[in-house]
């Protein structure tokens, strides 16, 4: 049997790669939350929405006129939005003239390509949508049964999750540590309970509630392929539904 203390030790130590990936994901989440919080100010949000709605970069004067605020106020908020990564800035003359006497270049703003998705608790509806879209496309292209196609793409995703790890679990404690780190990054909120890993959060919660068999089956297929790849013969994923948590649990093989 695998003890809680042994798992806890491995999960805590985890290795340099696990720690680095966890820190990077935490930094991304912190950056996303900070960027969204920038929009809490009503004036700043108004300026952001105005810039996003324009077909071309806009100047501080144009933004100030649209938001009906002084230019220095628009400058302050636009630069905050740029610093948060929500706007991109460039410089160009807006007079239409060039050469000597054409005047100084104006700072122009446009929406950046940054995408923010904040959800508490964590949700992975984009991942579910991608897997289902791939399954539909494959079924249409190859004539396969769509349920089989979804199973295949879910398992391929699980294999790719394992391929992103630089090490594999050759024993149960190491495998538990790798699984906990990987699944934490996907929002599963895993925790070790005795000789198994239980996931407190379902990243597909709303979809799973409406289409339980389909979504839970997809989830199980993905996590089964992950455990089979990252810790073959050591770790397995079981379909083990219970209220208030993910339908899959992980345990060491006998």
C-alpha cells in the first residue's frame, strides 16, 4: 500500500521541472488576474472598449474625445492598459504630412492579441470544445463513429500530456507526484488521500452535469491514456464518480 506520508513527500519534492512548471502556471494566472483587474476602473474600461471597437490604432486625443475626459487622463489610463498587455502602442504622424515640419509622431493604441480567461474554480471548456471539434472533424472525414473518434482524440490528448513531462513514474510515489503536478495545472485540484489521488474540481463541471456519460467518458479516456503513458503499469485512472469532485480517481496498480 502507498502511504499518505510517502506520497506527500514526493508531491512536495516533485523535482525541479515540476516546480518550474507550477511556478510558470502560477505566474500566468497572476498576470491574467492583474490584467483583468486593470479594467475595474470605469474610465479605463471605457477607453479600452473604445480602442477595441476601432478599425485602426487611435491617438490619445481621439480616445479622450470619445471618453469625454482630459487628454492627460486618457494618457494615464491608456498607458496603464499598455503596461498590462491589453493594448499595443506604436508611433506615427497623424497629420498626413511627412518630412520637415510634419510634426512629431503621435502615440497610437490598438488592442493586443492577449486573451484572458479567468474562472474560479478553474474550468477547461476550451479543451473540451477542442476535443469534441476534433472528434467531429475526424468522424466526418473518416466516417468513424463519433463516440469512437472522441475516445481516440481524448486518449491522444492524454498521451500528449505525458509527453510534456521530462520524467516518468517508475514507482507509485513518483508517479503520484507527477500526476498531481500535471493535473493541478489543468485545474483538477488534486489531493492525495491514502493510496489514491482524488480531484476536488471537475474542469468540465457544467458540461458534465448536462452530458454526464459523454463528458465523463471523455475525461476518463484522457486521464487513462495519461497514466498509461506517464507511469505504465504503475498508475491507473478509475471511473469513480462521487458528488462534489471529479469522476475519476487515480491509484497505484497492484
